[in-house]
C-alpha cells in the first residue's frame, strides 16, 4: 500500500455511558480520524474540546463532524466544534452529519444542535441507515444500529488504508455484522465485560460474535462502561484475540492508531513503547 496516505485514529475518549461520563473515569471526547488534509471528529462528547486541543488536534482544522446519536456522551461539544470548524462562524464550511434525533429531535429526545449552528456549515447531512456521503477523500456510510435512540447509526468509512468500521452504541442483532465485513479495523463499542448481559449495548460475549462474523484484520475496543473498567478492558481484549485469532486491543485515552502498511499504536505516555500490529 506504499504511496497511499496514512490514516490516523486518535482515541481522545474511551469512556461511555452515564456513570463513566459523569465521573470522567475515562474521557468522553470521541475519536478524531485523519487522512492527509482531511480531518473528521466522530462523537464529540464532554471533554472533546479540551482534549482535542490537549492532543494538538485543533478543532479549527476540522472538515467534518459526525454525531451518531442523541446521547450526551456523543454530542455535547458539537456546537463548539461547529464554531471552530467554520472559522468562528465567519466561513460557511465543513460537513455536519448527524441523525434526525440530533438535528430535529425525535421520540422525546433532542434536538441537540441548534438551528443556528446547523446553518453555519456548508453541508448538512441527516443520516439514516444507508446514507452515504464524503468528507474530502473519505467515503462514509451510516450503518444500522439498535439503541435506545431509535435513529442511532454506526459508521463504515472507506479510507486509503482500507475500511474502518465503528459500531457506536448498538445492541447485538441478527445482521449487525454484515455492515462490518472486509474491514481493516473495526472500532467496537464494548460497554460491559463477559457474562454481563446489557440491553441496547454490546458486552464482550456479543463483541465475540461480531468479530467471528465480520472478521476484520484488527479490532480496537472502546466506549467502556463502569463494569468493563472494573473487569479490565485489556483482559477482555486478550480473551477476544485468543478466541478469534484477530489482533484486538483495548483503547486508552489519548491512544493514537497509525494505519499504514502496518498498524502502530502509540500511547500518550511517551515512555510506553509503540505496539505494531501486522494487519
Ligand atoms: Zn454512548
Ligand atoms: Zn448511546
């Protein structure tokens, strides 16, 4: 794949759900995806503004903002990011892609981005399952999710380094894995550990089913709830890797996944050696 642009995923936050969000036991700042000059932020929850700047990933350089559903661990910093992306509201630019619940409100929740802010961007996209759009050279398709916000979606993103999938928040359902076949990396929101059934989210047992069905080249777990953090996400990742033979890592706050011919994981602690995955 030499000559193609590298792709980077910055895990600015790896926490999920109400209790991890409100305690900030893990951050809830979302994920930054970068390919060359194209920069997209996915699910900017509480802390996204602060930790983007902390990581040197200025929201002023964003070309796109994606909100997969109307829960605060995914949307709270969206309006501030829109102001940053539009040069402090002076330039009508950038893509905002979000669900109906986020943009217009639905089923008693939302909207969570004001009409004023929606009017600032150049391209406003209301995402449903199957909606496709592009940001720079990235091709993005919204995938089906089954979550308490009925308009929730996941994502499938085609990059110069292969497909990247993001389940966002969903329960397991028959056919979920069909959205995530032939991927280089699957970012799997795994809220709770093995043996802990959880409604409208995934636990490690369901993550295992999705991995066995979709067989990505590599998998990164994120969006951890309290029970997962108590059980140890690294332990759960090791279990999934042993069961499937697919490289699986548990993200930590500030981790960078650099995707080129191989995948290199860089810890925010400079003393930690990089981990290279041949995938
Ligand atoms: Zn969530
Ligand atoms: Zn949610």
